[in-house]
C-alpha cells in the first residue's frame, strides 16, 4: 500500500432505476410490491439478501463482504 493511501477506501456510487425501488420497498416494509406473482416474490426474497436499506438508501454487499 502506498504511504499516502493508508486510510483510503474504494467505493462506487451509482444511480439506479426499476426493480431497485422494489428492493427498497421490500426491505423497509417486508411486503412485496403489489402485482408480484408467487415466483416474483420468491426471486425478490433471494435477491434482497445482498442488500441493506439504511435511511432509505440502498447498499449492496460486495463479494469481499464490504457493504
């Protein structure tokens, strides 16, 4: 590690649309969005395992276990 970067952290910030709104809704209410069929609900439950909603902001757990 370079001396000037000892306390630096790498991260990415992105703007998303679409189903990420559904993920935030599910994480905050624990209710699937209206209109979801059984298969979509199952997929949503599996998909949200890698996400956390903190004060209505969505964070994704990376493969290196860093939020």
